[in-house]
């Protein structure tokens, strides 16, 4: 697991066997601040990202093609927003709330 330390802050990134990042941990002065976990499909595309601040899950995203988020979830995993992509690749044309 690669480890990088900059100006008193610790950043750790864990990779799977294919070299894809699966977890990122950020802390300040030894206290955990932010954690992000990524799930990949068998082709290595991102399918789900979850984000925690101070050990509380805040939100997450579901990805349709590994590049574009198609939904945003709240901390409990309930749907908050749907992202509709049509003309601009990874930028949604419409966000349904």
C-alpha cells in the first residue's frame, strides 16, 4: 500500500491486484478526516464510490460506464439525484432531484 506524507497530513491509497485504487484515507494530525472507497467491475470500471467524513458515511455515487455518475446517494444509500447523460460525455445534461 503506497503511503504519502505531506506537511503533517497522512494520505494512504490502497490498490487491488490490477492496480486500481480501491480506498483512499486522508488524516490530519493523526485523526481520520476523510475516507473514500471505490468499487470496480470486472473490466476495471468504477461502479460505486462512497465517501465518509469523520467515520460517518455522507454520500455515494453509482456509475453507469465507469466514467459518468448516474446517481447520487445519501449516507443511508437512498437515491438523492439521478444524472442523465446525453450529449456531453461525463457531464450530465439533466439532474433529477
